[in-house]
C-alpha cells in the first residue's frame, strides 16, 4: 500500500471527512511530509471507492457548493489494520537490527528511537 493511501485510510478511521479535511489531516498525520493536491486526492478517492475501501458517506451543500464526505468501509478498516501491522513488524525488525549493530561505547545507535 502506498503511503498516501495508508494516510487517507488512517484519516478516515477517525470518522467521515470531506476532501479538504482529508488534505489537511493527511498533512498533519505525515508531519507535513505528504502534501496531497486536489487532483491527486480525488483520483485516489475514486480508486478507493472502486476497491470498496471507502464509501461516500453523505453530501452537504455549504455556501452553495457540494461537499462530499467519505467514510472507511469494513474492508478498508481490515486493509488498514493489515498494513499497520506489516509496517510495525518491519519497523520493529529495523530497530532490532540497529540495536544489534550498536558497538559498545559507540553511543546510541538509534538517536532515542524505540520500537
């Protein structure tokens, strides 16, 4: 699963959001590392709806403009959980190997990072 998809699904795990809210939440979740443009986001949303990972929750009219909200489906929650577990396993393996690599007296190998 690509990082933007993971972050979109993660943002929707907390509840339904509209497009601009997703752009903001993905930016916050990634610490500003992932910045989604509107075209990229809506292309991803269409693909995720087709894959049944997310669904349209509702449409609202705000100041004369339609605002579409999306929600995570059960299938999307399962895919997100599986990917989170995979990432956690990989991160734990990396941390363990870095600890093993540390030489006595060489100082901290991880710079304070823990698994």
